[in-house]
C-alpha cells in the first residue's frame, strides 16, 4: 500500500461515522493539564544527554484522551486512553512523548494499521441466533462476541477477523479489549510502546521503551462506581487537582542486544532493567482547553538531540500522518469552541 498521510487520516475517519471536522480523527475527546517534569540525576548523567533528562525541571502540557474519533463519546465507553506529554524546554525546543494505556500495538507497520482500520469500519450488527451459537460451539468454531444490547453497528466482528488472520496482533487486540474505563486518568499506567534510542552522556546509545506509572496506583472503574456522568474523567481530574498535585514516574525499560526494536506488537522480556527517568507533576488543568489543548499538535517523532526514533516502521510512519491531521483539523473551526474562542 502506498497511501498519502491524508489518505491515512481519511481511513481513520471512516471508522467513526459522525466524526466532526475540526477534531482529531482519533483521540478526539481530551482534557489538558499542566505541570512540570523533573529528571532524576541518574537519567541525565548516565542514560540520556537530551535536555529533558539532563537539565533542570521543565514545564509540560499533558493531554489525556479517549481513543475514539468521536468527541461526544461517554467516558464510560470501553476503549483505550491516551496520554500525550509536551516538554517545553529552556532552549525553546519541544519534545513530545505519546503513550497509551496498552503496552503493545496490534499492528507492526502502516499496511497492517490500514488493514485494521478498514476491518474496524462499523457494519450493521448481526445478532447471532442462539441455535447458531450452539452449532458453532459443537463445531469448535468461535462465534463473534455478542455486541452490546441496543447497538445497531459494530466494529467487533471486523477486529475479531483481523486478529484471527494476523496472529502477531493477538497481544495488542487482547490488551485493547481488556482496556476497561479507568477510575481516573491519574490512576492509569501509560506506555509509549515503540523503542526509542537514547544517547548517554558518554556517547553510548541504548534502545529503551518508556512507561508512565501513576504514583496513586492503578484502578479501573468498577460496578460500585456506577452510574457515572459522561465526562466523569474530566470532573474527577479537576476535583483531584484542586486537592493535591498528581504525579507520574517516567520509567525506561532498557533493551538488551537481540531485543527487537522494530516490532511494536511484542513486549520485551519483563526481566529487562528498568530505570526511573524522572517525575511528572501535574498541578492543574490548562486554563484554555481549546487553545492550549485541542488546537495544539503532538507528534511522536518530535524529538530532541539525544533521543531518536528506532527502526520501528509504525513510529516512523506516524510523523507525517499526525502533521497532516493537525493541518487539516486546524484549517476549520473547532466544533466545540464557544463563539469567538477559536
Ligand atoms: C501507524 C499507526 C498510527 C497512526 C497512523 C496514528 C494516527 C494518529 C492521528 C492522525 C492522530 C491525531 C493527531 C492530531 O490530529 O493531532 C492520533 C492521535 C493519537 N495517537 Fe495515534 N496513530 C498510530 C499509532 C498510535 C500508537 C501506536 C499509539 C500509542 C502510543 C498512538 C497514540 C495516539 C494518541 C495518544 C493520540 C492523541 C494525541 C493527542 O492528544 O493529541 N497512536 N494518532
């Protein structure tokens, strides 16, 4: 396949009938927060000479999001969540680190991403009759999982078909399906998934994978929390930040020789050393959610000297697509800005 970045954005939009121009084609609903990142001494002196890790604390902008392309999606929807962090460096440079609450990807390259996007286009739901489910069971065939009651269209069958024809996608599809709604953005672990190359102060280059660990621990929504309002994650974060700051630790898992840096669908062995690169402290929400959150661009290839892309083809493909998407959505007014705000 040889799609242009704009065609990739079009393919993403087809998964979300009702998507609104002026919003992101994925992760359309977000909440912006601000704070600072303070590196640990060991990160800068040994593992990475780049400014975010080798200097003093720097201001950050963080956007938490729901992976859906619909900004009206209720927070309780079963879906993945994102955490995009922008480090505003003293030199004027900017470093973006984008992560999700799943550790691996269901696709290994742009072709597979597009295949999955096409498979995930919602189609009218076929409720399997009971007799068909029993026949499938007797023939040891897997019936597609039942769609939620009342739902007219679904992507589930398509994603399920993609998973069965792409065995490498199994870990990613499984973690996507298990990504239950979090109780709080402050209690969710996020993973940047790809390998990045860090150059240490002594010139040594190491492959790492980044993970954000919430200091308040992880917690999913439970039945006991229900019912919740459609924007409970935003409300919860606002109330939490009014009481105390929210901290995340940035950890780097250090790859060893032989670890595959090009395949985001496979986790590295858990025994790899993990070091703490620093602490991110959120102190409040950004004042202007439109200008300082919705209208800004995060890009996983926006890196600084000392941090480089690995040979992961998914990471490399994302750069131009995020840029095209940003240019498209900011060329039209933001649909949820109040008049005069955009
Ligand atoms: C080839 C694979 C991928 C493509 C083509 C793609 C494409 C996109 C696009 C076009 C956007 C909207 C960008 C904008 O308008 O500013 C987006 C947002 C996002 N993507 Fe991806 N994506 C891919 C893989 C991933 C992966 C592996 C992750 C996991 C870390 C990820 C996490 C996110 C997050 C968290 C956002 C929201 C960023 C924000 O808040 O601005 N994406 N993606």
